[in-house]
């Protein structure tokens, strides 16, 4: 269940994650349980995202808001959306191809 499984692993396991966040191991375990069993389906509760990001920054663990807060499907959607938007952007061109923008005519 992502992103919880990866974040817990990268922080050093259940015990280490619970110590970092100053909460019980049971709370961290719930992140990896389905909603039907009282879990979060792999989602990390909002109140823990910032402390996790701070810990990762201090300890050089390569996590971002996207890797901590979004599922792999959500991250892929953003990648696809960014790709689509970037491909649609057309660089502005000058009205005259021979115009040097910002350069005075030397004639």
C-alpha cells in the first residue's frame, strides 16, 4: 500500500517511524491496512506529512511532497498532465525572424 509502505521502509521501519513522529507503532501500522480494517489504504494522514518531509530533508532521504502524499497513480497522472501541458506550449516568436530582441540596431 503506497506511499505508506515505501515511506515506512525509508524511515527505518515501523518502530523508527513511530519514534520519529512520536506516535504509537499501531498508528503507523494502520497506514498499510485497507479502509475496511480501519486503515488508510496506504495514505499517510495529513498531519504527519510535514514532519516526515522535515525528517527526510534533515537526513537526506529523497522524498518530496509528491512521494509522501500521493499514490503512484496520482503521481503518474501529474507526470502525464505535465507532459501534455509542456507539449502544448509554443515558444513565443518574434514577428520578424530577423529581429534581435533587446539588441539595438547597429546600422
